[in-house]
């Protein structure tokens, strides 16, 4: 009897450890996270199928002032094809939608766990395929959120193309080939008095 209770407890603990939702806090601002999610999806072999602004779905009096969200519908054809071939009921859950939520406590990426879809459909045999999809989705979300970034919180874009060369001055060189800027100044302050 004790071994049966221990095994039931183990199963319940494993289920509790699994979360229904994937939630990752972004290091970036709302717009940068959206752009990062689109780019990360493309790098991982997926596509953004649709984007929806949640504010447009609410009446203006119901919309909170301090929170906004946009959902992106992501397509990963290889993973989806395997799940659809095994059970067409996955069409109720796929394609996956990721919400980019700007809340007072930060920007978050939220999505439903593909493994949880297997549980709701009573198909634990398909969990290995769902785990692959969940790992891919988690990698996309973490990349978009900058979780593993070691650099600054906001990406710095290249600015060389923003320089206007029309205003640049050429170097001044005398007839002997010496740059005048190299001759100017001796390293000491020129005016010693006041």
C-alpha cells in the first residue's frame, strides 16, 4: 500500500512540476521583444502567421491603462505535421500563439505548453513530439526575451550608414606629407598665464 501511495505521489509531483503555460520575462522593452520574437521564430525555422493587438478586441472602457499585449501566431511546419498526422484534434491547439504582454512589472512572453495539449487530448504517447516542439518554442521565446544575452539590455544597432560624409573635413597635409594635426600641440597647455 505504501509503494502505491508513493508512486501516486510521484506522478502528482511530476504533473505539478509541469506548467500549463510557458512564461518568460524579457530583458527588452515591449517593441524590441516583438521584433526579437519575429526574428527568433525565423531563425528556428518557423513563420509568423498572424499578429493581433489585444487592445482592438476590448472596448475602450475595459482596456487597462497600464497593460498592453499583442499575440503572434507562430507556425513550425515540421513539428505541426507530425502532431497532425498522429491526431488531427491537435488542430484545436495549433498553431501556437505567443502573447507579448507589457505589464507594470515588466514585459513577458506567454504561450501554452504543447505538452499540456497532449495531456488534454489524453495522448501521452505523443509527448516526445510535443517535447521537441516545446523545446523549440522555449528557445525562440528565450532568444526573443534576451534571457541568455550577455550584452546590454537593449541591442545597439550599427550606425555607420547614418554618418553624413558631406560634412566631414579632409585631413590637412603639408607639402612634405606631414599631417598638421600631428604637429599641433606639444602635450602642454599653450597659454601659461591669464
